[in-house]
C-alpha cells in the first residue's frame, strides 16, 4: 500500500472517529438570559464633572460650546496661534478643568504616567458610577464576577502628535516608554479593571460615534450570557486637538458658520445647521443582573430592555438616504424589548447637527413610529445642542440622559431649535424646551462612521 493511500485511510478513520465523538458531546450550556438593570451613573461632560450637575444644566438649557482657544491646542504659543488661524472650525465643547466642585481635576486622575486624557475621564466617571451604585467590593469572588466594557473612538491623538514631533526633531530616545499604553483604546477599561481589581470581562468596543452605546449593549449581553453579574460600561473621548479638528474639518463634518457665536453652533434638526461641534468627555453606567441588584438592595434607575444593531453597508461617512440602517437598529431594539412602538415615550436622537444625518434620522424615526410619532405622545430631542458631539463618548453620555429622562419623568430639550427642518410637521417636532411627562420606556440612538448603528432601549425599573 502506498504512503498516499495509507494517509488517506488514516484521515478517513480520524474523521469518522471525531464525528462519532462529537455526536456524544453534550450541548453548550444555554445563556443565562437574565434581566439587566442600571444601578450607577458617572459622567465627565462639557457641562460639568458629575452626573447631577450635568443633568441640572442640561434641563436648564445651558450650552457648553465655546470658542476654541490657542491654549486648547497645547502647542508652543507661536505654533498654536498659527495653527488656530488655519482651522476652519473654531468652536468646541471641552470638559471644564479646575479645582471647583463641578470641574475636572486633571492632576487627580493623571498621576500615573501611563494615563492619557481619555483614560483619565474614564477613571473619573467610573469612580462616580461605582460609588453611586454602592459597588466597591473587597471579596475576590465578587471582583471575579465584575467586568469592564469601556471603549473609545480615537484614543489619544495629542500623544501621537507629541511623539511624531520627537521623531522629526531627532529626539527618539526621549520617547516615553508609556507612549503605546497611553494611546491604546482598551487601556481605559484596563485601568478601571486594575484600579478596582475587577477580573470579569475586560472589553473595549471601537465603533466611532456608536462606541459608547455598543459598550453598554455588549456589557448587557455579557451579563445576560452569564459572564458577569456586574459590568462597568461606557465610552470615553479626549480629542480637542489640532489634528482631530483639522481632520474632521477636511471631511466637512464640523460647523464653521458660527465661529463668532459659538453658543449657536450646535443646532440639531434646525434649518441653520452646518455641521457638528467637536466635544469630549465620558459616560459610564454600572449594569447589573436584576436578581443580583435586588439581592443586595441596590437602587435601580432603569432596565436595559433592548439592544439593536445594524450596518448601513453604504458609505464610509454618509448614512444611506432612506435611513435603512437606523430603522433596522430601532426595530431590532423594539423586537428584543417586547414593547410596542406606542409604549416608547422618548427618543434621544443621535442628530449631530449635520444637514444630511439629522434629516435621515428624523425620517427613520417617522418610519418606525408612524402614527405614534405624529400623535405628539412621542418626545424627541438631541442633547448635542448643549454638549456638542462627544464622538466615542456620545452614546454612553446620551444613554445616561435617556435613563435620567425615565427616572425624573423629564425629557431634555434640543438647544438652538429656532426653525425646525421642514420635514417636521404638526406634533412630530423635536422638543425645544424640557417636557415634564411620564416616560415608561425610551430609546437612545447612536450612529457612527462606517455605517455602524446602535439603539439602546431602556424602561422604568421592574
């Protein structure tokens, strides 16, 4: 018998043996399918450090958009001034820094040399969320059942700029050994995990402007599947730098018409919108299995009822004109939740203040909600009028706003909505002022470059 024939017979024998063994193996353990609730909130936003101050200023109609200053660019004075003059968009929504009660104390969170801006925001927001949830376990078994899912959109462009300059100036030997850890997006999750000793899933989504929402949705699935009892989830971004602003400007994505009147620049759904205002910050939720939360007597803000995802399969930056991707994401979240469209009281729209994106989303909402949207019983707003577009952190901060809308029975406003787009008519119009109302369930939309779409559906506590 030739070597080839013997090898062929041996292979057939192994294949049949493996198949027989596979037939006798038990099926995989089914997913836990547990209900998931929100028990803690933390935020660092352009309005304030802290969830309470941020929410109060949001519903009071405060706007955090301001003029871009030369010192924001963190260049030498001459280079900063020269660069500032070249940037087409000169409005930003930056996190307020300082020692005040509602300001971000940068030195407190960046003592470790491996911590960059977006990581420091995540550490601060996670600390607030965990304390709010009263979940700072010391027992090993509880730490092993607690995970982290915090993503980011870009990482630390400013550190990349600094390192590039060192190479240009032949100062490569002075490059920090912490350079790579400072720019890796998963290090936000890593630092939170290390700070508290959490040994559950350590995960980081990177899906552009849908990152924060995907991070929350993924964390929900991890709890439902039984990988963890508690997850610290959200998105973070620190990108007020020359390269980020220049890059988005070259895409013609940023507002340029309101450089002299920054408070008016972010105007979702308004006829005068001309692009988004770049922002930064972080939003973090503590998610928990319902049975686990009840057992320890945790307060519950809301339940995560649905997590819908889709892809446009259309264009790198532009949504498909019919809004099919957004429609699919919302419908899938609704299907998963078991709720009817008429049971949704509020939609926190992704609307970034771009001419095309806002119109596509508005039509998608109209398509999904139909008569309910036209009835006036569905409140719609985009909170980006107040805080700009936080990119990778947008989805998580806006998810927090959606949860608080349910918790407080108050839908937040859309700032600068002076002339709503003509596609709105009758009762189907975004809120220009906060609206006190009972909200039993709400949706938060987040869409990103690459055609990635996410809808999170929250409901009142079970």
